[in-house]
C-alpha cells in the first residue's frame, strides 16, 4: 500500500509540474494558465488526500488481519478431503471446518484420528496426532528425570570421593601412631 501511495503522489507531483510547465509556455495568457495550474493542483491535492485516507483504512484492515489470534482445537477428524485441502474437527465446543495451511499434510491423517490443531481465520497452521503430543510430554518428563538422576549420581560420586580421601588421610595419620 505504501508503494501504491508513493506512486500516486509521484504522478500527482508530475501532473502539477506539467501544469506549471504549460503555464510558463503560455506567456500570452498568464491568468488562464495560473488558473489551470491551480485547478490541477487542487485536484491532485484532493486526490492525494483521498488516496491517503484509503491507504490508512487499508493499513488498519491489514493490521487487524495480520493480528489474527491463533486458536487450538483438540478432537477427532469428522470429515477429510485431502485433494481439496479441507477437513472438519469435532471438538468440545462443536465442529470446526478448516482449510489446510501450506505446511499441513493431510495425507498422514484419516477420519476418526484424534488430533490437536492450531489454526487462525479458518486455516490450519499445524495438525498433530494427539498421541504424539502426549508422548512428547512424557519424553520431556523422562528426560528431566534422567537429568536429575545424573546430577544426583554426580553428587554422590563426589561425596564418595571426599569420604575416601578423608578415610585415607585418617589411615595415614593413624599408622605413625601405631608404630610408636
């Protein structure tokens, strides 16, 4: 829209310059030329104002469209048309008719599959099998538990080394006392 607005202003400027050039050439009729130039300038100014107003409206509309909030729906696929790229998911709040986005591959799914869908404005951004989402959570929890166990094992090993060193030191100190 900015480019369109800029182009329109450039054309209006060129027209106003052309009007001035015509006025300069017509030295015999300076009053008429000035009047024509003023009229052309007024018209171009009015057109520029209209264009600016339309550009602002378009920008506002574009901002609203780009700020579409993403939603999630968890449910089962009720209808699927992979060729057309459309599907329907039945969730807790009812059916949601969606169109597959660029990254979504509907060929991996069939009617009856339980899915989690992220969408905005009727277009699915991602479709994942519900099982894989739960598996990811379990895997994440298992990884966290494994990291905690490893940390605890390192602490225990460090403490055991300290204890062994202390025992060795005690044994070394006790041996000279025994020799006496």
